[in-house]
C-alpha cells in the first residue's frame, strides 16, 4: 500500500514538473541574477519567472507572426508592441513585488534597454553592428 502511494506521488510530482517548462540556461542565469538583485523570496521568484516567461513568449510570438506575414516588420509598430507588453508585465509584477523591488526592477530594465541600444540590440561589443570607437 505504501509503495503504491509513493509511486502515485512520484508520478504526480513528475507530471507537475513536466508541465512547467524549464527556462533556457541563459534565462535561468538571468533569473538568478534578477532574484539576487531584487532579493526575491522563493514565492516571488516563481511568480516573477512565470510572468517574465509569458512576456518573452508574447514578444517571440509577435516577431514570428511579423516574419510569417512575408513583409518586413515595421520598426515603430514592433517598438510600440514591445512597450505595450512591457507595460502589461509591470502591471502584473506590481502586486508581486514590493514598491522598492518594483522600482529596482524598472531601473534594471531601463539599464538593460540602454545597453541593448548601445550595443546594437544585444550584439557583443566589437561586432559589426557596434560603431567603431571615436578617434581622438
């Protein structure tokens, strides 16, 4: 009887784990850094991870839809969509994070956006999309 209950419990736990997709390694590392910087509790970490994964999925779906349309996506429309999705994410994070955590999250997001813009949307420094350093 105990073995049956234990086996059913293991199957149930496995099913729960299978339903929650593990984030890709780079996203997991990013989440760990974010959790540390924001001093998230375990409960907050789970909620924030789910919200950010949904944000990422929405942005990815929008890009895929734009690419599948066969036309070049309009940069202004894509930027507006990104801003809308980011605003929705902030609204969803507001009840999860403390005011101080939310402010820090917004600051980190702004810094991340500035770095992406500076380095050509995520291209590493020194890549072709990065302008050459100014000559004195």
